[in-house]
C-alpha cells in the first residue's frame, strides 16, 4: 500500500514515518517542511515539501505518488495555537478537510487522524474520562480537534470513508523535540535532568495528565489501522498508557539522578493543563481492537534517561530532528 504521511517532520510524524518504512519500505512518502528533520527523512525514502492547506499541491502529491492511504499528522499544537488561532484553524481544520475530500474523490483505502485529550474541557469528568462524554475544549487546538473528529465521523457515515483516529495523551520521546504542546514539560524535564540536573517546570507539581511513551504511540496507530473495520464501534478512540503528576516524574528521575532538582513556575499553559483530564478510560480501545500499552512511568523514565545519557556521552544530546 502506498502511504502518505503529512506532518512528517513533527514529533509523532518523524518517528511514525520511519516505523511505517520498516513495514512498507519505499512505499511511504513523507510530507513536511521543517529542517533538519526534512533532510533526515529525505535521506531514508521519498520526501516532498507540502503545506496541507494547499489543496492543489496535496492532490498533486497523492496523484503523482499513487497514494492509497494517508496518515494525517500535520497540525498546530495547543500552546502554539493559542499564539495564532487563525493559523491553527487553517491548518488543523481546513488541512483535514482537504485530506478527507481528496481521499473521498480518489477512493483512498484509509485515513488516520490523530485527535487529542485537548477535546475535553472543564465540563468533562477529569478522572477516568470516558469514551462518550462532553467535549468542551477551552483552547483553539481543542476546538479544531473536536471539529476534526466530527468531520471524520461525517465522512465515514456519509461517504463510507474508512477514517480512524486516536485521542492521544501527551507523548514522550527521546528522539524528537517537543513541538509546542502543553505536555512538553514531560519531555523537557528529561533533557534538563541529564544536561543540567535542574529544571524549571511550567506547570504545578501536583498537575496530573495522561501520557504515553513514543513506542506505544506508534504501535497504537499501526494496530488501529490494521484492525478489522467491523470490530470498530468508534471512528476516534480514547487511548492512554499512564498518568502522573509533574512531581511524580521528577521523583522517578531522582531514583536515577539523586541530585536532580525542580522549580515550579506555572505559566499560561497551567490553565490549559487544568482543563484536561487527569486520567483516561480507554476500555473501548482495549475491547474493540486489543489495545494494551507496554510502557509505564518506571519503564519510560529508565529508557529516556538511558537514551539521553548515551547521546550526551556521544556529544549530541539534542536530536537533529
């Protein structure tokens, strides 16, 4: 199957592209624009520079590369979106609309759409947030993700398009840098621990959010897309692996680096974090397509510190992507 990954130079996209290429070799076309991640992806397979808001350009890529499925990762994230709401809407909603329309007209086999816990809000239950619940986001990112979920539902129901998605929690990775999200502290804290033995955290110590380690994130997308369509009750699924507070991840790091210290200085992202769930009920994903995470906080912390420690010893702590 010929696959296009939009947003392939972003946090998830850059790693998902490489994982898909391990399964599909040269049949995975990466589309993005951020360097040096773009250079790295171009060296490992087909790559195009693409703005998903340019429908003509997107359609040309799909046609010329004979694309059969799209993993649509291009998005403006939560903290960045609050700085430029019109751009967030243009990329997140109009970009998705372009993907869905092209997929419909060209008869593509599948579309993958990542949603987010940002679709929830102050009126949503914050503990064990259920699959079916009130969606009341307070950020433009969350608003665009709700709109995206509804668009995907509509295209599946109205046109029979096989579109599937996941409400991702915060994603932790040692390979790609944060991309402007509210959960960035859960990645930054590991780099700071290895490099400086101290970190200034932009959320409170007691702030708890759902999280997931990147290997689980990638596996979830691939397993969902491989699941029999008849097993799926939803187009977009809750998914999670662990929940922890900022203080808990700091304490876990101190088991490896005892001298590590954290200061807590909440900024505008605290209000966003306070509107999101503390934990997620992903029982629908577990029952419908067998989702089961591998990494908890203990395993994630050990692997992050191992990987970053090795990179620091080699003189290249920060990823080139």
